[in-house]
C-alpha cells in the first residue's frame, strides 16, 4: 500500500518488533523491581496475623472490576461508531491498554510505592494502572483512524511517563485533591491528545471523510460502550478514595450527578438541533474534524470545569461541614497546615501544571509520531480496518458499498 | 409532524422544557430535603468511630452495580429487537431511568427515610431507586414505539409516585414481605403499563406493523439485554435483603430457580411451536399487538404467581424451618405479633392493593397521555427512530429498505 | 428437513422430552439431597452468632458474578462469530449451562460436600458449578454447529459426571493444586471436546463451509465475548482460592499475565500472517476444520502448558519463598507430608489422569452422540440457525443471500 515494497516490509516488522521490545523490557523491569506488597505477599500477610476481611482486596476489587470493564468495554466499544474501523477500535484499545497497564505500574510504582529497592504492588496499583490506561484511550480518541499501531505504542510510551509525572507533582508535591481524576485523567488525556492531533494535522483527510461517519448498527455497538461508561462511573470515582464513608459518598454523588446531567443533556440536545430531534447523547456527538471522537467536549472541557469546581470547593471547605471527615477530604486543611484559600490556590496551580504538561507533551508526541520511519496510514486509507486486519469478505456488502474509486489497488 | 408547522414547533419545545422543568424542580427539592445518612456523611460516620468494613457500602455496592447494569444494559438492549427503534429504546431508557432515579429517591425518601426534616440517603436509596426505575421500564415496554418522550416523562412522573405509595402501603402498613419485588415491581409495573396501553389503543396501528418485527442482528442485540437480566437476577433479588445468611440464601435460590426455569422454557418453547423449532426463549417471545414487549407474559403473570407463592410460603412458615432466622424472613410472625395464616392473608391483600393501584393508576396515566397538547407519534410513524433521532444515512439500506410509500409526508 | 416426516416428528419431541426428563430428575434429586450449608441456612447461621461481614458471601459473590458473566456473556458471544449461527450459539449456551449448573451441583456435591445424608450448598457451590459449565462450553466450541440440542444435552450429562470425577481424583485423592483450572477445566474440556469431535468426523462437512466464516458485525459481537473473558479472568482465577492474600495475589498475577500475553499475541499475529496484517487476537483465530472454535489452541495447549508450569513451580517451592503462606499454596509440603519433588510428581500424574479421562470420555461421548436415534443436523444444514430457531424474515437479505434448496449454487 501507499508505495514501495520496502515500506510494506517495514510496516510488517515495525509492530511485532515494537511489541516484543516493549514487552521484553517491561518483563525484565518487573522481574528486577516489582514485588508483592504487604497485602498480596503470602509471608508478609500471614506474619501480620490479619483478619482476611481487612485485606484491601475486599474493599476495592469490585470497584476495580467495574473500572476495568469501563476501560475495555466502555472505551473499546465507544469508538466502534466508525463504520469501517470496529476491529481497530477494539483491537488497538486492547493493545494500548495492555501496554499502558504494565508500563504505568512501573512509572507510578517508582514514584509512589518504591522503597527498600523495590516497587510494591497490590489492588491499588491495578486501579491506578487502569486510570492511566483511561487517559491514554482518551488521547487515542483524538487520533482514532489516523495513526498506525506502532505510532500508538510510542504515544503510549510517552504519555504514560508524563501522566505519572503530572500525577506525582499534583498529588504528592502540591497536595492537590483530584476528585474523579478531573485533572490527572480527563484534562491531561484530552489536551495531550488534542495537541498531538494538531501536530499531525492533515489537510487532505477529507478523502476519507465518508468513512468517518457511522451506520445504524455501528452506533448501537457504540451505545454499549456509552452505557458501560455511564453505569460504572460511580465505581470509577469511588475506587481510589479513602475507605468507609468517603467511598460511599463519592459513589452516591456520582450516581445522582449523572442522572441530573442526563436530563440536561437531553434538553440541550433537543434545543440545539434545528428540528428538535436528538443526537446520540453528548458522549458521541460533535465530531470535529481531526478530533475523531470529540474528546474536547467529552473530556477536555468537563475536566477543566471539574478542576475549577474543585478550586471552589476547596476554598469553601470548613471543619463544620465535614467534621472529623475533613481529614480524609482535605487532610492538609484538617491538620492546620494549610488554609482553605491556600488549598484553593494549590488546586488552581495543579490545573495549570496539568495543562502545561499535557500540551507540551502532546506536541512533542506529535513530532515523535511524524518521524518518517513510522508508518502512518495514507490519507485515503484512514478510518479503514482493512490495512491492519484480515476482514471477512462480506464486509463490503455489509457496510457502505465497495471502497471508493480512488483506491483501485487496495485489493488487487 | 402530522400537520401544521405550529405542532412541529410545539414538539421541538415540549421535550427540552419538560426536561428542564423536571430537572430544575428535582434539583431544588434535593437541595432542600436530601442529606447524607449516617453511613455517607463524613462527620456522622467518623463521630461513630466505626470499622470501615462495616459500612453498608461494602455489603451492598457490588449487588447495586449488578442491578444498575440490569436496568440500563438489560432493559435498554432487551428493547432493541425492534428493527428501526434501537436508538429510541436505548435513549429513552436512559431518559426515563435518569428521571425516575431522582424522583423516586424523593418519593421513597419522604415515605421511608424522612426524619429531622430531611430525607437521608445512602446505598440503599440507590438500590431502591433502581428498582423503581425497573418498574417504569417494564411499563415502557408495553407502549414502546407508540409514545413520544414528553408522554413518557409524564408517565414516569405519575408512576414513580404511585409506585412509592404502593410500596409504602405494602411494606410499612400491611407488613407484607415482597421477595424479588414480585408485587411492587413486576406486578405493579406490568399492569400499570398494560392498562395505560389499553387506554392508548389505536386501531390503525397495523400501518406500522412491518416495523414491529425484528431483524437478525437486532435480535442479537436484544440477546445482550436478555443475558444481562438473566445473569444478574440473583443480585436483583438479594440486593435489598437483610445482611448475612438471608442475602446469601436469596442469591442462591434465585440462581438455581433460573437454571430450572431455563430448561423448562426450552421444553415448552419446542412443544408449543408447530414445527419443533425454538423461539428466542420466553423473555423475547409473544409480542401481542399493543403490548410491544409482551410484558404480560414476562412480568405480569410471573409477578402474580410469585405473589401467590409468597402467600403460600407465609402460610406454611414455622419457627422450626427457619430457627432464629425467621426474624429476618417474617419478623412479625417471629415476634408473635401475627400468625402464619394472618401473614398469608396480609400477603394476599397486598397483591389486591397492588392490582388496584396499578390498574387505576395506569388508566389515569393513559388519559393523561391522551391530552391533545402532548404529541404522540402518528400511526404511520410508530416504531421508527427517525422522527426523534438523527439517523445515519445508510440506515435505510441497512435495514428493511426505504420508508414505505404510504408515508410521503414524514419529513416534508 | 433432511428426510421423512417421521424423523421430523422425532426431532420435535426429542428436545422437550429430554429437557423435561433432565429437569424433573434434577428437581427430585435436589429435593431429596440438597440442603443449605452453614452460611446460607437461617437457623444454622443465626445459631452460630456470626458477624455478617464474615459470611462467605461477601468474600466471593463479586468474583462469582464476574465468572457468571464470563460463562454466559463471554462464551455465549465468543461463538457468535459464525454468521448464521448466532441464535444457536447464545441459545444453546444457555441450555447447556443451565443444565450443567444444576447437574454439576449434584455431582460435585456428592463428591465434596456430602455429609449427614445431604449435600450442603452455598456460594462456593455456585462458583464450582460455573467452572464446570465453563468446561462444557469449551467442549461445545469444538462441535459448534455440527450437533443438535439433544446431542448436546447428552454430552453435558456425561461430561459433567466425568468432570466431577476427574476433579475429585486430582484435588482430593492426589492432593494436586490446579491454579486457574489448567487441568480440571481447560485441559479436560478441550480434549474431551476434541476427541468427541474426532469421533463425529464428517468428510462431507465442506458443504457447509461457507457458513463457517464470519461477517463484519458477527465478529464485533464475538469481540464482546472476547473482552468479557479477558477482563474477568482475574476473577475466574481468584474466585475459588483461599481468602486474603491468596485471592488478592491470584487476581494480581492474572491481571499482569494477561497484559503481557496480549502484547506477545499481537507480535506473533503480525509476524505469522503473510502481509503483516492482524487477525482478531488469538482467541478467535485459527479455526481448524472440525474444531469450530479452535479450542485446541485456545484451551488445550495452554491448559497443558499451565499444568506443566504447575509441576515446575511445585518442584521449586520452598518455605523461604512463601513463609507461612506456603500452607495455603501447597499445604502438604507445608505440613511436611510431602517433599517438593513428590508434589511435582503428583502434579504430573494429575495431568496424565486428566488426559486419560478426557480422551476416553470424549470418545465414549462421540459414540453416544452417534446413536442413530439422535438427530444430528445434515451436512448441508450445519452452522445454520434456521433448522432450530424461528428466524426473522429479513435474515436472508441481511446475511449472505437466500438459503438455496440443496445449496449447490450458494455463492455462484
């Protein structure tokens, strides 16, 4: 495709070599550095003589599984709306997430749970790794259909590292509270992806425009993704919080916020459209050119709004409202180390750091992905499963008719 | 549609205005009345000095999430079998459930957890709200495709209120036990929907009959719904029970009952059909005219049978069979306040109250929805996504061919 | 179809009669033998005066539900890739699993939890029953599309009994540890199915070959199955383990093993294919003739490899590595009743027993299913929903063209 046999041979080898290289390196790093933590190590746990009911596993595993389903079913199928890109959407979600889960365990481990020469892991490592994979998949949404798997793996390599650094700066250095991952996940993932997509801008992409649309059944698959993201959101927000009332309260708040925003979304969708008809609720709407999944509306703006709301809440937090529970919500205020105003300023600065790291990182990522040795799909082949996957023969009749005329050599 | 530009403009505004009105009122009522309960409030929980493992959240949240998946994935996709109504089935499920979850939290809260001037909420409120949403979606199944979203929102407004009253009368005033929601959810939801549908009877609806059928892939989507309802039923029945052995036993009983009824269903389905072939197991079968999803077979009759079985079990319950556990199954018998026979009579009266409230309420609902200002889809446009949703252009080729000729005025 | 009216009448009655017979017998056996265990019986649990938090239910129910979703959503939809066999794949999965869950509760109950004249059941019975259903569905994958439901029910009857015996010999008599069910589930299910399929070999089956392929949207449905199997695998492996650190560690190990094998699979898939394109990751690839779902690659070889790895791990296990936790991993070594080498030999012998029972049992099963009174689909009707299910009329246009009379001209 798109040129010489040499390039074709290069593409043939790039993906398997990158996979083997990344997996090999990750495996070696795991062997050297990663150890079970106090709750997963047989000797340590039994030495401590704990009650099994108090193992962290039982407090967090159900929420973890919901988050895990969001990442793979939710994100994977949300992107299936592209009529000819379903295999890639689900398949590359698997590939990127599988790498991100391992690589972020290492990055986050070095920054958060490294002691005695080792990273110590348990159920919280799995939740945090899935969060980082979520940010990577948000960025993936901005460049869906326009990038090949080797490019996507390199993006993941860079983004996971920057994600870990940003999170460390916010949570550990600035003492910021980031409810629901507004800053670390949504804002960071969205602006990293958007700036990366801007660098990769291609004026000729309209050639593939007819494949950027959905068809009836591909939209139904995408709704599976939407529903999974919606129903498990309370678990997403409550999975990493303090145990007890905080986890309970976070799930409850998310649940009712989602219901309220659903009604508002229906109202807006009907008001905005010319003829009163609804578009698939906001999660799938408004695909801007070059932002395939519309992640700016979906994650970018909501993330920034959430972060600003966090600034407000921090500024208004008092011991009266939270009682002894203030300790688990804004511990630095509770301990008297910080005033509410100071906490609010730190929150705002956290948002600023996130935006800087995301935009600079995304731009660097874009430059990296433009390296000529990396094989991007040609303009006429974007949003098309067939250059990456063996596709059943009936495909052409089932979707929108045969491939268009400007691609006469595709299947010859 | 169906006439003048004025009506078209009216429809354009009805849905967003109703959404904003309902959401606005709900939000104000939440702000005034709703407070965290003892397990979700930071100050109250920490003041009590509880062990985190004893927070109700950990006993019920996994079951809640299963119920939540049943309501949105299960009911949502079960109704996707209609070949041209998939967007509406999933989308309106979202809309109705999102409103029902909030509104029923208020109604049930006033009736069950109102003290010191406030409603107090926690994980049990979420479970109960999802149960009420389940009843609303059962009723929705009876009028699927024949009603517009403003009508459906008004139905929800009425049904949630009556659902709360019925439940209060049964559980609090009559001391009835309602295992699996046989009466409060299935019987109430089914007969409310059926009587509402009867009032909305339209003799000319056969005009849309060709769209009431399914196609191969829409049936596969509906199977996703069926499976989710089936696998999570043990959670549905066990989510609201007493903790410990009762919750355990309820999940177990549901699990084995489902397997037994599956084999029986296969046997009956093969015997009943003329040629020994199977129809999609009973959950999707037998669409009676005007009862789009066949909710009478699916919820109405099973609900009544379950209620009658409850009468029988109550009449036979003895301290010998349950030991000290009788306290959590039939507490009034255990405390000696009621004989087994008296409990059985109360159970039977509970069924009677449910049927009266459901049929009267459903009939009133039907009259309400017939108000001329509410815009119902015209006969020729029933079971059709296109009047409510932006549908991808390929839709017409993908499903059963272009819209038929007798509907020339649809989009003019 | 395929012959005389008498055969047609026979087919009409075989399935319902078998269903009613099996369900009737199972119900009677349950009534006679099955009782609640200590954690599900109201009287026993309350007599013990336990804390509700310690009821086994709360430690295992979330993992159980994940396993349950794997069995029904995962296996059910994984097999939907056949373009004209979606109803049968999901429907027969329901039928076989519903019978296997009950029958294996009896078989496993007699072998593992029979005392005082009764089988005692609780959440662990449900998990173990789902595991056995998993093995049956693995075998089903080998003969998918080539067997009718009465044959499949008889296969289930035989396989569940042998599964129980094999598991009893391994776990109770030989003291073998079988992490992740490598031997008892994957190896046993795969070789039972493969030998059964070999006995049922039909040289003329290429007549139906064009229906063995997938189409674009059937592959997307199959991906739903794949994802559910992938995301819940940590629950599958950790559901039956000892509580506390062991369950935690098992989930963690499975999670990271899956991510690593995903990257390796992408690498191999891209290397192996001629042109560098990917096939749907290994779970769906390589359909060998007569092994419809390719279960040899998917379960057989991985199961044997896992078992051999277990031999290695047992041989190397020391008290230094596990501390007091060795008790829960290799209890016989911990108690000094067995050396590490002796445990390794027992593990190897367990694999041998499994292979013998699976191959002999599968061959016997094949002979049983060849009984002329059992109605197998004719060669020209294999992989075809229409002989078992009422299929919507549009089906023919939607998939690959109309059914031909004896199908000589199908693709001409």
